[in-house]
């Protein structure tokens, strides 16, 4: 069994709950309220700015040229493909460029990105990949599940599904899975457990991100 199979089995119950979440189901059938989706556009844009830093850390910490090159590609994919989708969404939902770049992070966004950046900075490459993988792999997993059904009539949501079920994003997730398996070869049981914990925690944050966008959040003080 590949190490990523172990990771998936440990977090599958969380990923299945994501598929069942009303926010995710609302994208799939096109019924999601616009204001809730605007929450996602704003907060995920801020998230992706920090997520990009993880790829920059990964390129700097890579143990081989192939990996360094790929993380540079991943950085470009995030900054200039995925974030462009968000900028396009902002226009379609009448969100100004200034707003999408300056909107304050909500508590869950702040906590999740702080965890990712700290793990990238303080951990080794295996820690870094274990923490970032649930986002990269999870969105493809959700997108492909959505793509199995009838496309929503709302083209804005259909485009979301097309983006995250695309070959480009699937190939990126597959590469990261292979990299995780490579980095996990021959490691001690204690280290494997740490990587599992990081992967599961990121998966929990992924679920909480949908919750945040569905219900809204604010700083109480």
C-alpha cells in the first residue's frame, strides 16, 4: 500500500463529509447562494496568496532539481491560473480588484494559512507536502466527483467544476502524491504518524473552510 493510500484512508471520513457539505453540493447542482460563493472567492483568494508561499518554500527546500522545477511550476499554476480564475469570478460577481486583494482574512483562513506557512518554514519536505496535499488533491477529488453528475446550469459553477476536475489540476495532484510517497520511503513509524497527523489536520481545515463560507465568520473582538 502506498503511503498516500494510508493518508487517504485516515482522512476519508473528512473528505466524504466535504462532499456532503451543503456548500459543495450547492456548487454541484448550481443552487449555491451568490453571497456564500462570494465568501469563498474573497477568502480563497487570500488563502491562495499564502498557499503560493508554500510552493516557494518547497522549491527552496527541494532535495533534487526535478522537484525544484516542479514546485516552481506549482507556484506559477497557483499564482497565474488558479488565482486568475478567482479574479475572473470577482468580475462576474461584481467584486473589485481592491476588495479581493485587501479583504481581511476570517479566523479560519488565518488559522489554516498560519499552520501551512509555519509547517513549511519549520518542517522538512515531507512535513510540507503532507500539509499542502489535502488542498491540492482534495479539490481535484471533489471536482471529479462533481463532474460525474449533470453540469449545473449556472455557468459560473460549471466553470468551477471544470477547473478543478481538469487534467492540469489532476496531473499536479498526482505528481504531489508521487512526491509524498517518495519522501515517505524508509521513514520511521513516529515520522509516519506525524505526517498522517499533518494530513488529517489540513483535511479538517479544508472542511472548516466550507463551513466558514457557508455560515460566515467574524472576529468577535
